[in-house]
C-alpha cells in the first residue's frame, strides 16, 4: 500500500495560502539500485557476477537470478557454485578458465555468486564473456553481527574458542568496508556495467529489485510474474535458515561423537581474516576524464 504525507504546495495567486496536497512518501519512491554503464541490449549473452562481502546479501540476489531465468548451475537456496568456489580458493587459474568455458558453452547467459569475489573483481572480469556486475551494499554493522551470531552458535555447539576469535565483529566490519571501497573503485573505473544495490532499501521494495535485476540481465521485466517470484524468494529464505540450523545440528552431533570417543572435535572450517590492505589508486574512468577536459 502506498503511503502518503501532507506537503503544502507553493502559494499561487489563485490559491488559498498553504493549500495542502497529497504526495507519495519518499520511502515509496526512493530507488533501491543505481546503474553505472548501460547494460547490453535485451537477449545479448552476458555473464552476471554477484559480489559483496560474506553475509552481504548475495544469496538474495542469486535467488532472484534463478527465478527470473538466469542459470547459476548451483543448488538452492545459497546458489554457490561449488566448483568455481574451490577453484578460486585454491587459485587454480587453468581450472577456472576451463570451468568458465564449459559454462559459456552451456548457457548464453549465466550467473555467478561468490562473496569474496569483491576482492578479485578486475582479475575476474578479464576471464568472463561480457561481464555485468551486481554489487550489493549492506549495513556493515549488520554484517559483523550476523557473522558473530553464526559463529557463536557453532562455538556453543563444539565448545571451541577458535571459532569466536575468527569472527570478531569489528574485524568483520573493517573487512567489509575494505571490500566495499574496492567495489566502489571498480565501479568508478567504468570498464563494465555495474548495478549497485542497496540491501536495506531493497528489503522494503523487492518487486523493484526483481524488475531492475531482470532488465540488467537482458530479460524483459514486463513478462515476469513478480508476485510469484517474491513468494519463491520467501521459500528460498526459509530454506537458507533451515540449512544454517542443520549445520549447527551437524556440529553438535560431531561434538557428541567425539566426546564418546574421547577426542576433541575440530573447530569449524573458516577462512582466515585478512589484514586490511591499501586500495590501489586506479586511473579515472572515461566519464571522469571527459568532465576534467570540459573543466579545463
């Protein structure tokens, strides 16, 4: 339902002073996305890359991609391509090129979600066919707290102090900020189309997000049943939460079996938290160079 607030129109010679009019509330008309360069025409092949820090909203956008018809070649509800993830973690360049070639041959347009790609945008773009990037921005405090909550649950399940040390809230916030700065610099270079998504604004207007993502991916939004897609997003979200619950249950079971055998259970596998790295200065984008030329 559209919300309204009272605003007083400017005084006119033929109107009474403070003539009130109803206008839509700003919360209903503020956009949730911003696009840098124009996307390729509808129907043209492309590779859609979904990037954000971990726990930054990539699963929501990946779910949208799946339900609007962009293949991810990955299982719901997280839609993380296991082979590509392992190749990137192990830094196997040849394996990455082979897997990308396989996906290019199989799908004209396909999507790829991997949270820590936010640190490898430039090198990843070089290997992809007509890459289009969806960059998601989320409240960094929410990211840090979400990570801490998840790790605390696992720590409680297996009684491991290592788990809590790995995911410190402030450290997670700092790493998220570093990733966001890299994402901004990448989008500012204007080398590839980027759709910048506000996670918080999208939460209250997912229909707009669905239509914006579809257009960016070369799919006509008019042909989508948005209400049906929104219902499927809810189902994926419930499946995501249940998956986290099962992970905690498996950790608890592992602890119980280890206690019965008189062993100490291993802590959950986590990626080490990287120290903050300075962001390299990049050359200004085409639009920035033109603007500088006009000022001169």
